[in-house]
C-alpha cells in the first residue's frame, strides 16, 4: 500500500551522514519487494511476501510495493510533473512517483516479482523499471516469476534491465506455477520451493548487505577513483 510504505521511508536523498551511518550499522538491510502483477490474489505477489517475511528473520527491514495499487502512468521522459502523477490516498493528493521513488531509494536490496506474459515481464513491471536508473546502482536484486514454463526469459529480461543500471543480481530466481505450488493455506506444497524461498531471503540479505556497504564506502571515499561507484558521488551527496 502506498500509505504504508510512505509512512516508513527515509528522505528522498540520503545525506553524507546517513550514508556513513548505513555503512556502520552492519546488521540492517532494507529490502523492498516490487509486485508487478495487476491481478488480485496474484501468486507471484504472494510468493514475494513470503520471501520478505523470511528475510526479516535475517535482520532485514522489509516492505512491499504493489504496482496494482500504485498505478504509475506510462513512462514519458518528456513529461513534467502533471496531474497524471497524482492520486487520492485517504483523502489526500499524493504524487505517486514521489512515493515510489522514495521507496526505491529507501531500499538496499530489491526483489522483483512478475507474472510471465508471452515470455516477458508484465507491462507494469517494465514501466516501473523505466522510471529509474541511478537508484538501482550498488543494490542487489532477486527475482520471482509466476509461469507455466519456468519464466527463464522473464528473469533474464529483468536481470538485463538491472544490469544496465549497474545493479547486482542473485544468480538464481524463484519460479512458481500458480495454484499447483501452494495449499489452501497459501503454504508451499513442495519442499524445493519452500527451501528456495528461504535461500533467496537469506542470500539477498547476506550478499545485499555486503555489496551495499562496500558500494557506499567506495562512494564516500574520495581516495577511490577506479570503481564504478565513484560515478555516483554527486548523486549521493
């Protein structure tokens, strides 16, 4: 929900002191789950929430962003802030893009969950990715796909988008086949899926913490010039 995420996010731009605090806290990593399905009762969204809950066991602060509720307008790089970016939330007019941007900047690691549509990610997920670039750099990504055919091309396309933005990706993903993989209580039927959920949650927090901490150290250290992280000093300061 937009209002849930917005009430708990950090400011849109981390200050230098915020970055230094993030480097030294060590045991906390902010994990954002992005649900790309527009269907109520989506299995990819359900699996995403299971991963985020599991990630909390490893010391993460986890949040979910459901694109079916946010409803970002189609990305148009020539458009300035317009009425299309505003919506009513509990009687208040909020800028949807500001809310989503704040959530993305809050995150140290991100999980993208999408259904498989004709061998590709959902339009909502692609539209979400189109809005961001620098915000993804130095962050670790995990992937969940709901597909009848494993969704390998979907995962590859999301990885490609993230790589173009200098983000890091887990070398594996979770693939689910709808209702066939869950019981009536919403729990995984097969142990291999249950273990995969635990593995993604654990590895995303563990490696996400290491990568994010090193990235921020390189960003903040003016002595480091031979790292891609040095390109982002102006952005973070």
